[in-house]
């Protein structure tokens, strides 16, 4: 499958569009997220965004619950919702209309517009495309148990990333079922569905239904 940025994401659906300019694959931008947020934040219109702490920009229409914890650098966009006891550890962009839910933790991520991580999710070192949705309790695992550098496995192709921490890259409109684990370096193509309680590794093609590692079927 083509796992390039342009094949996974509609870049018009994120305030972070420019971070992808010189990149081919999504993991290439992970190390740039923090600095990108700081520079972009300085240029955000003051009549739309409030500076709520060091490098924390929150759109005036966003609904951030008082119990949420947010460490910068962070941008929370128009009409986003950050719910009770959400934990944003920094280096996070929460797109327009996105939902970060109860006890959800974010770290070094880009959530495109309309992304939902609404219930007990961990999302780290990851990028979630437009309208991607993670069911309750589903998480990204971003470090291998042997602590080795992550290799992206795309069919017979193995791509050395040279990076220790990579979570998952979900294309636009991906649905991840409740209780699933997306293992380090997982890539799910646009419009695909992951069954609940799945352990996903490697690349799942666009327009697929992932039932288990031996049963991945194309949508009709």
C-alpha cells in the first residue's frame, strides 16, 4: 500500500498542513511537532485564540473542562472539546471539532479536524487523520518491548525509520474498535475499520476491515 502522507491524509483538514511540506512519510514529522506548534502559535490571531499558559493556545470557541491538564506546547482549535480529566502532556495539536475525552492522554500528536479520542485512550507519537475515531480503551503503543528502533512493515517491504518512539498513523475516516492496541509503527489506510479487541501491527490497506492478522477483507 502507498503509505505516503498525501495518500493517508487530506492536508486541508489540519492547521498543521505546513509541517508536512518537505516530508514523504508521516513519521518524518514527529520530531518537528513541538517546534512547529511554538512557531505557529505565535502567528495565531489574538482575537480568536487565547494564550492560557506557556505555549498553550486555545481557540475561544473550544470547550476545555476545568479538570483537564494541559502542558505546552499545544494548540487547541475551533470548536474542539477537551473533557474531564484529559491529560495533554505537550506537543499536541487538537484539530477543529475534535474530541479529547475522559482520561485520554495525548503526547506528541497531530489530531486532524473532527478526530475523536473520547474515552480512555492513549495516543502518543501519532497522527490521526480527518474524522478518525478510536473506540473506548483503544490505545497506541509507541515503544517496542525490546526498545529497538522501529521498522515499518508494509507487505514484503521493511522501512527502517531510525526512530525509537512511533505510535500509529490513521488515515482519514478510520474507525478503531474498543479495546484495540495499535502496535508501534502501525499504519491504517483511509476508510478502514479495525475490529474491537484487535492487536494491530504493520500496514492495513485502505478500505479494509481488519478482523484479525489472518483475516483482513476489502470493503464491498
